[in-house]
């Protein structure tokens, strides 16, 4: 018996050593990829490649790739190679190359490289992640939902939520207590998105612990394991992920969203309910195959158009909900944080707000917001310093010769464009840590190379909800600042520390502000 046990132990040791040797050999071979391609690269190490800080939570994804950018730029390089575990990633630093990838030669870089499995993980099949022809067709159809005309259609819904926000700010100013501004603004954007995406009253401003608010936070707040899963989709082959039935989205979030969308869709279709919102437009795509400027949802004749399936509709509602509430609330939070440090800029912005509103019967209207040019500058500078999504990822879909180099990218190569680093590059933004909205005057904007300000991405895959996000951000800021002043509370822990586990730029701790009425 002891001899059998000893033999088994010996066999296991041999197998373990053999597997370890094979793994090391695989790493060594993989780590030679960029050398074989003739591209300068950062020396990797087993097991994390160059991304040790990312996987030990010492840096966020954006921060890790920003570090690579700076290392390549110090060497005077236009681009370079790194490794996430054993997988090679291409990192461009030159705006001309970046423009070619995102715009000029977009046909080579259509996909983002996220994992999608619409059968096993139905909410993964949304516009942000879809690939190839399916993405192109859906993007073309959904573009009609985000025109300026459709934004005007949804404006009244946003404005009604802003009235609730205004009332809440009145109470807070009266109490003279510090406000966790990110929480309040996230509740506001949750109500806006809930109304526009689901067509129901969210009531998060009145009741902070509603299910929608809970699941909104649940989507973006990851455990270490959930964060690792997000990164795994970049490291592992899609066929392997299919085999293990990998899911990007969390089970409880998926169940909640699917059930909510199903009940809402069934009610609207059964009762032919019309609302001026995003869901109405998606229902038209589902049942008619196209969007029309009418109140009709159902149609027996699609005219040859292919409609959305229920899961496809639900996935678009899901990404609209997540991206719409989190990015805008984050942008407003950082804008107010910066304005609390710069009272002169805050005063100048408030003066513009009230000057423009005076021409519009002191009412916040779509037309009034479009006239506030300095407000645009403040938001744009906020998005430079604090981009919610501070990196762009693409996958090479057909072999590509990088312009003016001898480098050829193979099909399947992953690309990361470090937006965070570009936005803090002193070559484009002198004193990059300084908050200066004048960087976005017409003259200064035109003096910079293209693709050096990309908070919404760039090219054909630029954020489709850009107008919507900017509109609700403007409404929120104008509602607060037209008659109130914000200052930084002593409760805010400085310097701000970013959450290393989040893909979206957000702080680890709350940002507390004091809100006071202006006499």
C-alpha cells in the first residue's frame, strides 16, 4: 500500500513538473512574439507579463496602460508591444497612428475584442461589444435613436427628473450638511435612464435603496474575482470561454434586467402604450424593423426589415442603462469637484448659465443648454482629466501594415489606446494636472492634433449615446449651479484615490461637497 502511495506521489510530481516546464516554455515562446515582429517592447515576466500592477490591484486597467504609454514615449517610440499574461498587446502612442486605427483604416479594426455569447450570456450582445456585420447593421439602425430630434423628444423626461433633483438640492442647502455628491447624482441619472430606457418611474432620488439603484451599483462595483473575470475575456481564447460557459455579466443582474424588460415590453405591447423614450424606439425596431416618427409599436408588415429579438432588445436597454447612468454621474461629480477648487471658474460658469436662461424665460430648455458654450468647455476639460472610460480597445480584424513603419499587425492582435495618458500628455496639454476650461476654446481645440481628446472614443465606434450623456450632464449641472454654490467639504479625503478594480474611472471614497444658496 505504501509502495502504491509512493508511486502515485512520484507520478503526480512528474506530471506537475512536466506541466510546469511546458507552461514556462509556452511563456518563453509567447514572450518572443514582438521581437519576432520587429517591434520594440517592454520586457515581460512570468506569470503576468507586463501587467503585474493590474492583477495585484496596484493599478487600474487605464493606469497600467498609461504607464506603458509613458515608457514608450520616453524612448521616443511611436508604438510598442506589451503582454497581458502571455497574450501580446499593441500600444500606439503617435496620434497619426491612432487616427489611422480609429478612423482612416477603421475597416481593419472594427471589433473591440470583448467576449460575446448571446445564447449563454444574452446581455453581452449589446452594441458596445458586438462585432463585424452584426455591429454595423445594429449601429445603423440605432443611430436613428440618438439624433438631436430624438434628444429633444426625451428632454421633457429628463427635465422632470431635474425638478426632483432641484427639490432635493433645496433640502440639502437648507440642512447645510455635507453631501455625498456622487450618490445623489447617480440617483438622478438612474431616474433619468430608468424613465428613458424602461419607461417607468425610478424614484431613486426620493428612495435611495430602490432595486434599480441597487443593481446599477451592482453592475459597476466588482469583487476581485469579478474584476479578474472582466480581464479574462482579453486573455483567453473565445472558444475556450465558450467551452466553460463563461459569463461576462452577473447572474443576479441578468435575471433582474431580463425580468424587468420582459414585463415592461409585454405591458406596452399588450396595451399599445406610447411614451417618448428609448424603449419605444427599440420596440419599433423589434416589431417593425425600423424606427418611425409615430406612436405605432406593432406592425404586421416589416417591409423586409429584420427586427430585433427580445434578447437583443434587452441587451441594448442594459448597456444604455449602465453606460448612461454611471458615466454621466461620474462626469458631473468630477466637474463639481473641480469647480469646488476653482471658485472663479464656478462663478464664470454660473454667470453664463443665468445670462442664457434669462433669454429663455429662466427655464431650462434644450435650446438654452445648447447655447452654453462655457458649460461645454467645463465639461470637456472635466472629461479630459477624468474620462469615465480612460482607454480604448480594438482588435485587428484583418492584417494591417502600420503607416510609415515596417510593422505588420496580424489578424486577432489586440490594441489598447491609453486615453488617460494622452489626456495628460504635456505635449498636448501643458500643465496637464491644471483644470483649465480655456483649453477647449475654439482656437485652442483647433491647435491640437486629432485624436488627443477621446472621452467618447473616435471614429465609427464613437459612443452612440454621446448626445444623451452630454445632455443629462448639462441638465444636472445647470440645475445645481444656477442658484447655488459648491465648496469642498472637509469630509472628502485628499488626495483622491481611484478605484483600481473598476473599468470606469471612479474614486475609492466618497466626494463630499457643501451646497449653499446664493443670496
